[in-house]
């Protein structure tokens, strides 16, 4: 019995829509999950996310374990009470952030230096399960080994090996440590870079251990899009159809829609909110640079057809002014809009799949965002 289950309502080719049922409730797929790096999606609060219709938020275990600390969050009632969020919370294992700190990786785990006080810290598959358990995530991710692409075949092979061994340790520890295993799901992670053969092997070994859902990691790290899609196409058929499939770190419109077409259910990415803070705006007609002087006296909204609270009330000229003078309000209003656009894209994908016209939707998105 797994802690999650996918109820597919409609599929079109490999694309599918429906709901993921969890210990907390359910969320619609395909789903985009905004990233609440340090307990908040930057510049926003949980009420903003409610207003946007967000159903799942990702929180970074690495940042939360360093500050304020998992015991502090547990003392404050866990991630939901701590952040005032009643939707789903998914935590990553911390492995991806630690990877960027050039950690020492051995069979036991990873050792890294805290960016805050220089302390030496150790993260193991078991420790990552405990940290996410104490934080109170609805969905945990296993600690995996990330590789930078392009990678030597030997490095990729070793990452797949260690990820599989660590996944087994995480699964065993999760069963004994977590009080309510049915209420706190654990997802495995498939690695293997852009090598389809390694991806298949990693997927099979991860599925053999048995998880509540499957993340696909180590992609969208600078490789050509075709290579990413080829790796995905090799991976997805190996994953159980009744469990969620999560492509980690992808958030550009074309990447999202292409991956949905291959059968991916959920995504996370910091890009839409980071872009918003730099004045790079997503619209139904492509990207708009709000810093452009052409918008100085523009009284129209960011996107005429967007129903977000920012577009209903404020003009490009006003938002551009706030952005240029560095008012934090600009970050908030522009982040709301960019997230609204990605959530709208997910809504459009769900409708297109349900109506059996996903292919025409996919080519329309590709045409809008063509370089
Ligand atoms: Zn808007």
C-alpha cells in the first residue's frame, strides 16, 4: 500500500490529467509547484499562494535545516503551521543544494561546509528522511547523488549506483522512523544523466525498491532540450502508471509542455519568481522585458488576458516604475503574475488533455516560445 495514488481522469497519448491522492488530500496534475526556498516563496506569503490556487509548494530541506533548524520547525508545529500553509508541502532532500557546495561524497553520505558559520555538516540518506520527517512534509524526496552535465560515464555510473543504495537505505529508514508512513510519502529519484540506458537501469532499480512516487533528477542542468527529452522518454515507461512522476527543476513553458507530453505529472522551478524579480515577465504571447523603456507610459496590464490580481489592478507603467526604483512590492506583484501564468499553462494543459487536443496545444506553446 503506497501513501499516494494517481487517479487518471483522461489521457491523450502519454500525457495524462487527473489527481494525485495523498495522506493530506489530493492535488490536480499536471501540477506546477512554486519553490519556497526558506519557508516562503520569495516575496510572497501563503495567502498569496492560496489566492493563486497553488496546491503543492516545495520547501528546501537544506536551507531549513541550517536556519532555523528542523527541531525549531518541529517545535513550531511543523512546516504547515510554521508557514501558515494548508496545502501540500513537498521537501527536497537537500542533496541538490549540497551538490553545489562541492561536498565530499562517500558511500555513507555527503559532508559539506555550512555557508553560514563554516561548520562541517554530514547528510546521510537516513538523516535526510529524519529531517524531512521532523519538518513535516507531505512528500519527502530521497537523498540522491547529483552529477554535473556533461559528466564522465564513470561518474554517472557511480551516481546511479550510490543513488540506488541510498534509496534502499532511505526506504528502510522511512518505514521505521516516520510515525505515519501512510501520511508522509517518500519519492525515489531516477538519475543517469542524459544516457538512456543508465536512465532505464536507474528507473528499474528505484522501482524495485518501491516508492510512493518517482522524481527524475539531474536534468535541465544545461544539456540540450532534445537530450533531456530523450532521457525522459526512456525513463517514463519504466515507472508505475498509478504513481506520480515528478520532473525536478523544470519550469520553462516549452520544457513543461514537452515533458507533460511524455507523461510527467509535476514540476518545480525557481525560474518564474526569479525572472519576475528581474522584470522578465511571462505572457500568453511570450516573454516581455518590463525594464524596456517602451513600457514607461504603458497603461495596459502585463497581459490583457491574464486574470491575476496584479493584471486586474495595475499597469505596466506603474509596475515598471516600482521595479526600477527597487520597491519590494514590485517583486511581489510580478511574482504573482509569473506564477499565475505558469499555473494557467497547467490548467490549459489539463483541459487540452481532457479534450483530446494536447498535440495542438503543445505546438501552439512551442510556436509562442520559439527562440
Ligand atoms: Zn497577470
